[in-house]
C-alpha cells in the first residue's frame, strides 16, 4: 500500500495535534499517525492545562493560532488564575479539564479539517535518501515512512511527536511492562532506525500517581480549593456562554510521618532506587519516594485531590507520583487525612522512554541530519502537555514554511515563553526533562500571559492561522490601550473627587490636583475603581475602556510598572544587538586555537546562528565569545 501526503505527523498527542492542525490550516495535506484512534489528545497524567508559566505557553499557542486553549476552554471544569498575590509577570491561568471531554473535543477539531487524514498504525521506519550535493547542510532528505504492517507513505516532511512511547517501559515495584501508558503498547523500531542514521538517543523517565475512588474519600477532612468566581478563558476568541461545563472544587490534604515510614518500606523494591530505571526523571516534578528521600527533613507534602471527569469517580492524586509496589501505594494512601478508607482504582507507575538530545536539531526544530524531519514534545526532552503543544505548533509552522520555500519562523526568547523554551532546549541541551517556569524567562515582565495576543497574534495571522476578525479586534484593543495610557498620563484629578476613595484604601490623600497615572502607580489603587467614579460617568473613552476588563488590566499594568518595563526593554535591545551579529552556517570553530575544549565541542554540536545564541550555550565562556568575535572581524 502506498499513499502520499505533504506532511506526516507521527503521534496524536498534544504536540501532534498542534502540528497537524496548523499545517492543515496552512493548506497542506496531512497524515496524522496514531497507534490508537481513541487516544487522540489523551491526558496521560493530570487532566489539567496551564499552571505557573505553562499558562503563558497556552496563551501564546492560542495567539499564534493553535487550538490547545480552545479545547481547554470547552472542557474545563475548574478555572483558576495562579499567583495573583504576586506581580503580574507571574500570574498564570490554569484549568482542570474533564479528560474524556478533552480527548473527544481534540479529535472532533481534527476531524473537522478535511486536509487531515487520521491513520491508525505504528511507524517503525523512516524512508530517506542522501541529500542532493547542492544541499550540504544535511546528510539525508526525508521521503516518507513505513509502518509495522509494511505500508508505505510518502511525503515531503515528517514531524515526530511520539511522546513517551519510543521503546517505552512501565515500572511498578518489581513489575516491568512494555508500554507508554497503561493498556497501550510501546512503539518500537523508530528509535533503532534513527540510530542507524546516526542520531544519538538517551533515556528519560516520567511518572504518574494513583487514581482514587471518589466514593471512598472523606472530603470533609480536607481543605477545599475553589476555582475563580469569574473564570477567565485561555483563548482570545470571544465566548458568549463561557464556561461551558459545570464548575467543581478540588481539595488539599497532606502526607505525614506515618505515610513516609510506609513508603520507605517499599524502597528496596523501588525500580528507581534499585537501578532498574536508568532514565533521569523531572527535577521539579519528583516522585513521592524521591521527595521523602531528598527532603527527609520535611514532615509532610501537599496532596491535591482533583477530579478527572464530571461523570466519573476517578480522582487524580496530584503530588503522589510513584513507582513503588501497589500494596505500598495503598497502605501509604490510607495514612493520609481524608483518605483513611480510600481505594486505589489505578496504580501509580513510572515510564521510561527514548528521547533525542536537542543538540541534533535547529531552532526551527528541524533535524540537522535529515532535511524535512522535525521533532517536537517529549522526544526533545521536555515534560508537560503545554511544552509539547508549543513545540508541535512551531515544528508544524516551520515544516509548512519550508515546503513553501519561505523564511523559517524562530521566536526569540525576548518575545515569548515559547522562544525561551526552544532556546533553552537547543543551547542548554537539558539532560533531564525540561519544564517551563517563569524564572526561566529573564524578560518575564514584558512576556506576560495577558499580552500574548499583542506580542504574537500578528505572526499567527501572517501564517493563515488567525482569522481577520481577531486581528481587527486586536487593533482596536491596542489603540484603546494607547489612548487610555495617554489619557491617564495627561489628565489630573482633584482632591475633592478622589480623597474619600484614597482614605478608604488607606492611601495618602491629595492636597492638590494630581496626574491620574501617578495615582494608578500606587499599589493599593485599582484602575477599575477609579474609572467607576461619578466624575467619569460622562467620559466617552473611559466608558468604552471599562467594557473590557482585559484592556483595563493592561493599561493598569503598563502604567504601574512603566519604569521596570522600560528597563527591561533596554535589556531586550542589548540582547537583540547580539542576536543580530550573525555567525555563518559553515563557520569553522576549530580554527580558533584559543577556544576551550568544552566550548569547541558545544559550539560544533549546536552550531549557533548568532553571537547572542553562542553566549547562551552551556560551557561557552566570555573569553570564547571574544575569541570568536575577533576571528570574525579578522
């Protein structure tokens, strides 16, 4: 059997969904390969989207024309803005989703696109040929794929988004079972094929906690975790009936010393401590056994109890990821307040899988070895649905642009969290699963979740992924923000009008007229309060502004943090100066004798495109950068 596509996407998880949808919207015929037609967009771990920094990624994906935010909005059963007690740079949206609805909605959105054919099967071989002599940048060119039943599919580009399934092994205690998820087999053959071509592979680990029977939990003993009273969607699209689903509570409890003592009894059977698991796990999402081993001084750890569906009895035990024997998991769970009688309906387990170190790909996510071959998601060493979706979208856009013979799309770390993610992957080449945090972004005050549309929607529109009406609404919003800032910076308010309000907020009263912007800069003053004053009731501009809470919020942030934002923009200008000093693609670093051995090794592996990128490569010193610049000038 033979079939032809423009682009083939291997894997229908969160990265594969974004890659296939965006390339289809760009006008290409796409083959989306999955081992299970019912597993499209399946939430293997926590059925939650967003969270600290991850919510920024989802908003950026949406601004570029991706669909993760829309799916989350339609299936979310609790929405919450995290970190609101801190500055706006770290505010992060999160939602708990109904995992069954999420998968169904994702599949429906894919099936609505006639350009996508969903193919059930396991791809175990890449069809390649030697690259043309005129193209010395690559050794091979992609031509298609072969499945395990010997079907051949030909194409111009392949995007691998295989998640945790490449040569995957699941561990629980001494039990070892091949598979990437419970009930789903491992994908074999593809890693071996790529190693034969010359790719380097490694092993990583991730894990998942037990699922609990809701009917056996005493929620009265736990702390209720409410969602927001007025939930905010991820997507920039306008919804008339948001939220779509019934909203529910989550709950908080804690482990204790007795829990930890029982968990320690299973250490001798732990695949992690006995060496049966060779892969490195995520540092910032450790298993419960890792927590009590590494943080033995802590008497307790948080456990969040989160519903997986609206109509089911399964509760996700967030914070209790484990690969200990099942009986130890059950006994330990029964020592936790509220879980004394709980029954585990699914065991926790660890998954070990192949990944491909990221020094082997460009910032476009295309392979340096095979022209037209892209990788995205956990195959690149990341953890998390959001990180995967972001990469899938960028890989898809760049695969499409390459087929159109257009310039590649590379987001800088100064303009997006997605740029930070990919820049870190390529230049730091993490040896453990990478997870996004706000601390990863040095320009985070500028890269807020609330202004993702202003930063990125122009790109989504350029690539045909964003509708014209959204861009028109964005233009209106930007003009309104600018007019609002100008108004507040040039108009004053009298003590008579505002002092009663200032007194109610324990803010110092005015003795003379003051610019409105100076009042807004006070921490205790809310712009939304000011524009509701009787003095502004007849103000046409402010009446328009206050109809959109997001516009009000952005005006307030821009005014309150103006000094910090200007300083960060100055840093960005310096950053971009270094990005603009290009290094030729055929540059011979080995000719610079003064480079350290480590720097030479890293520079040859990463092949930085600019001095700015070279400066961010782990192991490259300032003296090495100076040597490169002197050599380039000579």
